[in-house]
C-alpha cells in the first residue's frame, strides 16, 4: 500500500477530516490484510465512514 498524505485526500471538510479519512482507510487496509475468508462492510453517513464491520468465515475443507 502506498503512503497517502492528508493533503492528497479530497474531502468536503477540513484537514481534520482528511486525518479521519486516513485513519478509516488504514483501518480498512488492516482489516482486509488480516482477513482470509469473509467480508468487510463500511457504513457511510453524509460521505463519511462511520462504521467498519468485519465478518470472518472459517473454512474447513
């Protein structure tokens, strides 16, 4: 994953919102990186990520 600076993120808010967006992106990247089988679900309100749900499946084959 490449590093992204807050100034590179297009947001409707201020620099503080860009920091929150970076934190959300980092959380999504971490969740996906740890997940082997499952899903990642984002809840967005007014253009902002407000919740991250991870459902992990265990497969026995």
